[in-house]
C-alpha cells in the first residue's frame, strides 16, 4: 500500500511539473512575439532572429523536462530533438533582407494549421488511453512550437491511464451507478465541486483532477467524453471545455461561450467565466446542456421510389394514403449509421436489408443485378 501511495504521489508531481512547464512555454511564446522595432531595419531583424534562435535551446529543454517522469520511450525524445534541429535550420537560413519578423514568428512559433488541429482532435479525443506511437507521429507532423505544445498537452490531459494513476482523494456513486472520483490535491474549490456534484445529473464515469490553481474534469456520456479545464487562480474562474462528439449540433451551438468557428466533425470547444461563488451551479447547468446520444435527432427515411411508372395516378394516390411498410427498421438504420469501427456497418445486416428490398421490388431484372453486386462484394 505504501509503495502504491509513493507511486501515486510521484505521478501527481510529474503531472504538476508538466502543467507548470506547459504554462511557462505559453508565456515564453507570448514574450517572443515581435514588436515594431524588430522590423525597423536589417540589423534589428538580425537581432530578433538571433533571439528566436537562442530561445529554441531553452524551449527544447522545457519540452523534454515537461515529459520527463512519464516513462516514455526514447523515440519521443529523439523526435523532439529532430523537431528543434529543423527549427534551428529554418532560422539559420533566413534571408534577412526580405523577411518580416511577424511572418517568421508565425510560421515557426505561433501558427496552428486547421488540418493539424483536426488531426489532433481525432487522435487524442478523450477521455481514453493512447499509444505512444500516436504522440510520436503527431510530434513529427508538427510544424511550429505552438503545434508541438498543442499535441503534447492534448496527449497528456486526455490520457486516462495517466490521470487516473495519481492520488485518489474520494469517490462516490451517482444514482445511475457510475462513480464520481476526485484525484490530486485537496483544494477548497475541488472539494466544493465534488461534494455538490448532483447525484441525479445524468452522466457516466466522471473524474475530477484537482491541482493548486486548476481543476480538470472528464465527464463520460456527455458529448461522448466531455473534458473541462477550470482555472481557479482568480476570483472569476475561467472554464474551458471540449465536446468531442456532436450528438446534437443545435444544442452544441447553444452552449455558453461556444466558439462557433471551431465546430467540426471532430468536436467543438468554448469557454466562459463565472464568479467563484457561483461556479458549481454554473458548471452543473452547463454540463446538463451538453447533449448525449439520446439527444441525437431522429433519422428520416426518404420516400420510397415508384418503380412501376405504368401505374395510374389513382394507384399512386392510393399508395400515399396506404403507404407500404418501411423497407428496413429505424433501429437498423441507426445502428449502421451511428456505430463506428468494427461494430458498425455490419455487412450481414446489409444483406438482410437487400433481401427485403428484392421482395419489395418484384423486379426480376433488378433482383438479378443486386444478386450479382452482392456476390461481387461478398468475395
């Protein structure tokens, strides 16, 4: 038991170090942004590029130290070394006569491409456990310091195996038989959140990670796996969130502080502020508004086409007043269109639906063509 406690404490210190260094790197990036005097002449541009070049050494050290303690494979360190060597090379060959310091800073330090952001969302959508190879691949694909920071942060802060390996303070069960767990350090804000968490709030497994000035939450079954980051360092708490699954886009768009420009098939994010005296009520109200799978809009099946064009209008009118039963059940449609991976779009079910379709059509030629098509794909 004592050994487990020591391991949990060590993991907590590792996580605290990561978050502290992560914030330090963000501040460094802000301080490295150019001002008007940096673009004044060739000499000022050279001095600015030289400052950026020297900063890479410190940034490389910070990134490596932030991940130290997670027991990653050496290949992660090697990929970080490779990334910073490329950045140094890009700055070393800069043409000082034609450069704009703002462009240099954006292209090498601050920019994040839409494609990269979407790839990170897909890869490190949480809350689950990830393969180190995913992190290594994402590091290799990063083109700027900010992209590198984003991928490391997403990997650590959405990683179930890392976050659940730290000290557990308390746990209780809601009325749906799912655990609400509090990890990390004992703080007033986190304990208030845990103690006031409504037992009738319809959520799955919920983890609360408490640190000195931050609270992280992972709430399953709301938007698949809702993640929340709460900055408690000031009187007004800043609540940032990410919803990985758009169960109901209209409900997503109505969430407080939603960034409507950042809604995609890979999720949505937003943030809002609230006073520390009302943050639990505001937070629980927000969680309740995040859609679940039960909020998914119904799937409407299109009208069945008229295969026999020779029938009279009266017959067609009769069909409309006495419609045929649907070709396939709504449950089958939902299963095939909403499930993903190996469990979704089962070919066996498609064959059954095709059989129903053949009976309905009563067209031998069409049936023959369908049989040939099914046989071809079945091989």
